[in-house]
C-alpha cells in the first residue's frame, strides 16, 4: 500500500491541486525559445501576425500539457495541421462566428480558458481593448490577438510576426511541398523589448516545428 | 445510522398489488429482462438480468409480473410512515431502502437491539417479514450491515467494512474508481481506506474522497463546502389544486431543472434534499430523499412522483398488528405547493478524474464557459475539431458541435488513396472559392485523361484578384470517385502552387468536363 501512496503523490498533477493560475508561464516549443525565452507568461497579451501555422505552433506545447486554448473568429483550421504540430484537439474549442458579440465572447472565455486566440475585428473601441487587457491580467489567462490585414493591437506585451517563407521540395511540376523555412521575430515591452528573431522550419515534413539549422534538406524525390 | 432494507422490493410491491400467493416464485420484468425475483425463484436459478424465456425455462411455474414503479412507491409509503413513528428524520434512497440517524433513539430504546425490535414490530407486518435492518456508522456501512442483518457496534464499522471487496462501491456509481483500484492491486475496502486521504482526494476529487470516507466507515456527512444558500430553495405554486400525480410531476419539471441548475451554478450537487408538499387545506408532507451520486432533474421528478403517489393514493394499512391507519394521513384536497430544499450538498466536479492528467478543475471551468457561450450564440456556434477519414483536407477535418458526441463517419486510419501527403494546409477554405489557374495561354489548366497536366500553370488568382505568377507547382493528384453512379461521380485533380510571394496554395480542379475545367481554392499553407 505504501507503494501506491507514493505513486499517487509522486504523479501529482499541479492543475488539480491549486487553483488557477497554476504556473506563471505556459511552456512553448523549444524551437521558439530564442524568441520567447520565458514561454507564454500568464496575464500577458501576445499579438501574433503573419502565419496561422505559427499561431498553432505557439499553442502546441501548452495544449499538449493540458491547457485549454480557445479560438474565436478564426478561419477554418485543418484538424490535421493542428494535431501534427502537437495540439490536443479535444482541448481546442473554436467559436468561428462570434459576430457582434466578439467582446462578450472573448471576455467570457478569458475567465475560464488558459489561452484565448481571437482574430481582431476591423473596428474595436479603445475602451473595450483596455478592459479586455485588464481582465486578462487579473484572470491570469494568455490572450493572443491574431492580426490580419491592417488590424492592430496597441498594448500588446509581446508582438510576434512571421516573415519570409520559402518552400522546399517542390519544383516545376515535380516533387511536393515538404517544408517551409520562415523567420519569426518578436519584440514588445518590458523583458521582450529587445527584438529577437530566429529561423525555423515551420512546418516540417511531418507538420511539426524545428529550428532551421538542425535539419538537413530533404532530398527531392 | 439504521437502514431498513427490503430486498427485492419490486417483487414485494408487485405481489401486494396483484395478489399472488406468498410462496410462489415471482419475477418482475422490464423490457423482457428480470429486474427482481423472489427468494423462491432465486433458489431455482432465476437471476437478475436474465431474459424472460430463460427464466421461464429454469422455473416453469414462474409468475411473471410487469414492473410498476408507482405501485412500489405507493406500497412503500406506509413502511416509511411506520419507520418514522419509531425514529424521526427518515431519509429515503429509493422505494425499498430507507435510513435514519439513530443516536437518540438508541438511548430511548436502551440499546440497539431494543431499537431493532421496535422497528421490526412497526415494519415487519407491512413488508410480509421480507425486510432486514442493520445499524452501523454512516449510511454506506449501515446499508452493508442491513444486507447481512447485523448490528455493527459503534466505532467498529471500519473493521466491519475492511474485508468487503471494492466492487461494493460500483453500485454507487464509482465504476471507474473500482476498476482503477483493482488494476492498482487494491481489492478490499480496507486496502482502499488505508490510502492517505489527501492523495485520494487529489487524484479522484470529491467523489473519490466520499468513497474513501465510506470505505473507512466514518460518518458519511459529505464534504460540504458551504451551506446551500437560501436562494437554492425552489417553490412551485400550482394555480389550481391538483390531485393527479402525473400532472403535478409534469408541472414541477421545469422547477426541478431550475433547482438542479441553481445548485450547479454555485458548483454544488445535491446529496440529500427535502421535498415539501402542501395541500389546499394546509396539510403538509415533508420527506427527505438521499441520493448517492449525481442528482439530476429527472431524479427529482421521480421522487416527487414517489412521494405524492404514496401520499395521495397511499394504501390503507391492512389489519393485524401495528397501529390502525390514521384517516388524517390522506390529504383531503389537491396539492397546491411544492418546495425543494437542499439539505446536504457536495461540490460538483464530482466527475471521475483519471490518474494521469485529466480534465480536472480547469476542464470544468472551460466546459461551463463554453456552454454559456453556446447558449448565447446558439447551437453549433462552438465546435471542436476532430480528424475524420477522407481524401481532401476539407473532408479530413470534422467540426463537432460542443456538447455532442463525436460520431465518426469515415475511419481516419484507413489508407484513403488519393489523399495528399503531409504537411496539411493550415487554413481551409470552406466552401472552396473560385480561382483562376491559368497556363501561358491564359486558359484554365487542363489535365488529360492519363492524369498529366497538358500545359503547366503560369499564373494564379483568387476570385477577382489579378493573377500573380506561379514560381513552382506540383501534382496532379487525381481523384476519380464513384464512377459507377453518375449522380455522385466526381473527377477532380489537385495541384499545389507557390506564387512569387512565397505563399503556397492547394487548388482543386473539377475535370467532369475535361475541355472546360473549373478551379477552386481549397486550402492555404499559411
């Protein structure tokens, strides 16, 4: 019986013991450590732009370790792409069309879910932005506004963007899309004030994320 | 605590109403399966869950009776009243099983055997001597004691329970917990009780903690986080006095749901509640109902039916031993008011948590918030992705509405020839948008019957945008489906394109009219 007792206590899952927030930061994939050395800090706002794959890769490690990530107002996302990068699909609820209730829905989810990703609508009142930011800080969630086109989020703690993108494995009528090399850069306020960037394979041939230097180029078939 | 257990109560009740002789083998059936059988029938081999034909094969004289739950409640009502005359504050779990706290009455009757005698005299003739009484600490231990007909001295319940198998807990809805304990090598309640309570509570939540307390034979007042606030008491007023049980139950349905959801909104689930029924003339019947496990709104409505069935149409007590029936027991007017009062609550999140990870408190919070969002925006507004089988990336992503059971239509693990290799496009265009995939002559790219691209694509544009140059492309991946059915046949071809800006797209061309193909954008490798 003593063995079972030690087994029970040694595999303690902190999420069931303490109330939220359980840990001050959510983990990110090691490939993203150069741009997010501290992971995703709870209570912070991380604005993402440039690539949906990058967004999914940011959620992957946290989701795999038990975090709930909600997507609001995002375009349809391939379940395969999400699963290949490491997200746990059963903990990825999506609200594709919040309509006029965008602020209410995002607010309700910030109270309850670990990470809230939302595509920012074209017109958003400044007061709403400030109130959401305050709510994010007090509830200890991570808010990730996804910026497309000319949308902007003025008070983000970290701004992450993907640039460039060259696919390899595909030729003129032969091969197929195998992997893409992109550059991810981050800047922001406080500890993220110094701009950082890193080169990544995103996605790799199996749909994951890897640092650029480590992987040899796959042979073109 | 003392528990009065009437074994095979459905049989006793059915026999009382149908008048079958006492020593005949009787079995009660629902949906052609045995629900309960008398001792005589059991001795010749009839068992619960058996099909009717097999039961009759084993016992040709078997008296077959249908199950009548209202009759069970009605016939149990005098039993409850009789027990109440000996000990106050009876808590009923279901017709056939009632319990009461007995610390005071034991003193009054000078000992446990005196109390049991009194109960027996009150109840025995009503149940045709087919009842057993047990005393122990806590309702769980008392129920086990009643099944053996024993008195467990105070403080010795833990030893009494120690040798019971853990499967005893599965009757209370802890099947997963029992399964897990057996796999861990714990087979007795004593072994389970020996685990540290803190660890059990951490692993299994409040439900597991309750089971742990029961196994340890401690007093089973559940872990109450806070007293249920008075707003949780719901009162139902009926406009006109009603004396038909089903009408009352129907009118009280929405109130029962409000009662349960009011408690759930505070994170509580009811373990014991009082149901008070008032008639037009001021008569009142209050009864406590204890329910192990999760109490749902249909359970509350069932208990309304049982309580009123017994009261409104209660059986007149038959002659012989015991007190004469009090004419004041039956109400003289219809029911006008019902009140639900929570007496004991347990925190919800009394869901089983798995040993390694699991939904836990974070999952509960997320569930509630998503249900609220779905209520606000409508059914289908919240979805969860799942992988489905199929050849196109759109087919392979299934969006399951929140709260619904995921039903897989196509098996994802099958080979699905014709599907594109990974990586999958991260953004899907649903429905696919018309696109221009043009060769150097400015014509839509055509694919020959042999599956070869006639002239390579040179520029690509979506909708009304100006086409941009294509720097590399791959394919075609032809898919010729259901050629045998002209109505649903489809011949499509997929290409991957990379434009000058470095963005990659997945386009699908409909080749059903090979001379005039139509192209659509299906996915973006964003």
